[in-house]
C-alpha cells in the first residue's frame, strides 16, 4: 500500500490490532507474576506505550539506553549502556520490549546485562522480527510481525532521526532524505 511518499508495510490499524493480541497473550501468560517490562530507548517507546495500555494486569516498567558504537557494531556487537534502569529487577519476571530484532546482537547484550541482576526470568516481545538476519539465539517469546531484509521507518523506527513518529511502518526509501 502506498501513502503519499511511503510504501506502507504495516498500517496503523494492523499494528494496533496486533499489539492488542500480544497484550492479551502477555496478560494471560504473566497473570499472578511479578512482571517488569524493559524497553530500549528510543525506538521501542511507541510500541511500549501502546502495549502497556493494553496489558490488563499489574506491572512495572523502565527504560534503558543502549548505544551501538558505529557501523562495525553490527558485526562485532560492541555496545554501551547510556541510561541505566532505575528499577530493581532481582527475582522479577522481565519482559524486554523491542521494536525490531534483526541480528540480535544488541538485544543479546541487554539480556546478558540484565541476567547479572538476577531476575526470575527474561523473555522478549518484539514488534518486528527478521529471522533471516538473526545471528544469536534469544529468548523471543512474542513476535508481532516477521519481515525480511527491508529497512523500515515509523512507529518508533527512524532514519537519521527522521520519520520516527509515523503512525505506520513503511519501507525505507533513502532518496527521501537527500
């Protein structure tokens, strides 16, 4: 579907519907558990906000900033924490909220980082997953949509800090940013 200058892969309506479905699964699976949602800045903010409004059980949430160090980090996995958690996740059930999992390197770093804090469990919900690009096994429990190699913008995902606030997810067209 084309909307103006964007080739839309997932409409606002389809995202909303899928987020509601994921929240219902999380509500069912985490009933009577001590749930803490952890999202990475900045891309996961939109997904986290919509997801938390749909989850029908008590939970806490926090944000963590993790930055990849240059383009080479996609191959080397070099990352650093830029904003740490404020919540204690010891003996809690942690659900990491990701907007997209591609190689899994940065997410794996976060999983290892959180494991040092002795949570009861760590699992992952991602809106988008590119299984063809995933290099590392992750505790991926919930997936919104699968995608291939296409690069995307919207719903928290950006290209050079642009188009993050689009209400849909569109295929990246780098010529729009020249």
